[in-house]
C-alpha cells in the first residue's frame, strides 16, 4: 500500500488562501484574513500546518499558539472534516506542544467548546486538565468554553510522555497510510 506524504511547515502569507479555506471548512469562518495575517506578523505567534500535495485540500490541518512568557496559549487546532479521526489532530497537537517546549514554555492553555467531546478527549490524552469554564464564550451560539490547562512541560516526565505519544501517533498515522516526511 502506498503512503500519503505529510509535511509539517510554518505557515506563511503564501498559505493564507488555504488557511482561510480550512478555517471555513472547520469553523465556518472563525477568523478573518486580517486576523491570520496579524498572527503571521506577530513574533509571539506560531502557526503550523500539515500539508499533503496529493490532496485537493493541500492544507489538511493547522494549529496556532501564542507564546506569552512561559506559557503557550493554543488558539487554533483544526483538521479538515474529511480527514478527522485519522491521527492528524494528534500529530498537530504534538507538534504545537513540541514547538512550545522547544521554545521554553512551561505550561499550555486553551479554550474548547464544552460540547466538543472529541477535542476534549484529544486534549486529555495529552495531559490537559479542565481548569474552569468561560460562560457564553462562543458568540455564534453563546456556548460555554472549557478552559484546559497543562503544566510541567519542561519536566522529564512530560518529555517522556510526549516522546511516547510520538510513537503512538506515528503508528496511528501509519494505519491510515500517512507518512510524515523529515519530522520525527
């Protein structure tokens, strides 16, 4: 069986049309083009994408976090609906956390819709804990957001857990014939 190549790269202005397509497919247009451009221009923002040249939607997943002092605030994690539940979300979260760790982050936080059980399960798998709730956070439907928190990212135990997750993610991607080129 042939494998589909996946490539992780930092997003650039040249990727904005693909970013907007993915945002629309996943969130119905959560962020504007200007908002993504601001993220690209910010020295505190990291935007990563998983690309596959053989698929019509070349940008299959993306993630963003803000690096604020010793904290990584994850603002976006998106996987194209056609490719969800195939390990790409796990891979994207792994790369966001790995990048944050490599940059010296000691903890990570994010908000997630209270109804998004698949995302919550993913975050819990990586060690995030529920720290609170923001009432009526999402303006499209007044849904609450859960605040998730992950500490101890520079501790050896977390580094070991991240390494172990990498192997599990690699196996999962392999089961769906994905091959991450030059990433591990």
